[in-house]
C-alpha cells in the first residue's frame, strides 16, 4: 500500500521525519518529498507550503508521481467552534473554500459550476481515526473545516465563516487537498490540532503553539498508521 502524509509547513511534518528517522529525499517541482518503508506501507511525506494552490499541487504530485493510494493530512488550524481549545483534535468530515465567491451570479459562497461547496472525507479513514482515538483515550471531534488563502485573526470574519459554512475550524490547505483527492478518487483524511482561536490573538498563539500542536497531530497520524497497516 502507498500512503502520502502531507503538512503545510515544515514544522507540521518534522515530528513525522523525527519519528521515522530513515528516509530518502526526492526533489521535484521546487519541493522535497521524503520516502520510506513502514511495515507494509510505502510512505511519502511532504509539506506543501502555505495555501490552497500549493496544497493542491503537492497532493497532485503525491498521487500522480508517487502513486499515493490514500492521503493523510496532518497539521494545525484555528478554532471556530468555541468548544475547541488549543491542542484539541478535529477530523474533517467535510471541507469547503470560504474565500471562493461568485455570489454575484446567484451561487452560494464556496461554489463553482460543475462542482460543489462541500467535499466529504473518506468514511473508512474517519472510522479508523475514531478507533485510534478510543484506543489512545483521546477526544477526536468530527466537523466542517473551512479553507481559504487568508490567516484569520478577526472575530467578525470568523463568525461570518462559522455562520456561512457551519464551520468548526479554519485553515489554509485542506479543501485544496480534498478537491484533488475527490477528483482523482483517492481516499483522504484531514486532521488538525487547534493552534489558535482565529481571533485578535491568533498570530501570537499560532507562533507559540505551532510546534506543540503539530506534534499532537503527527503523533495521532502515526498511531493511525498502525491500524491501516494491519
């Protein structure tokens, strides 16, 4: 089986590389891809750089060049749901683009013709994630993740996204990955650990909790691999 694991930033995949230790580095398309064997799984790890375009490009490369049959995303997000706190884990059951706007033509936010607003995650991978959470005695929440090419640090903007998309968390890559995987029929799973509350303090909290929240997310993805490899 071939599985890709993505993050947006080097900080988000560093815990994975430190855990696996031995890997080969492949340079392609102005990026680095780290390949290794773990039990019965061929793994490729990459960070896309920030934003939907970079995420979509990297997901496409992982699938088309490295042959990924499943794609797991590990990283951090801002909380929209007030019950989510720094370090909490959320798995996307669906994702949308909050900054996609052609409403002038009568379409809802996040929609383009011949597409849809929400892309659903793979149900089997979500099931494995919750089995993993129960085994680790961790709380894992499902929810809607809204993606946009903006770092949200405004309560007003956050509330608009929450109301418009019924979102639980905000980040900058997930929907880009989701749309690629959906188009290419590759099962995907997006996991985020909360790093900030997407409010006026978000920039400070993000800098402070990026590494610790990234490790929480990466550790969970590694635990999921144990069940996927069975």
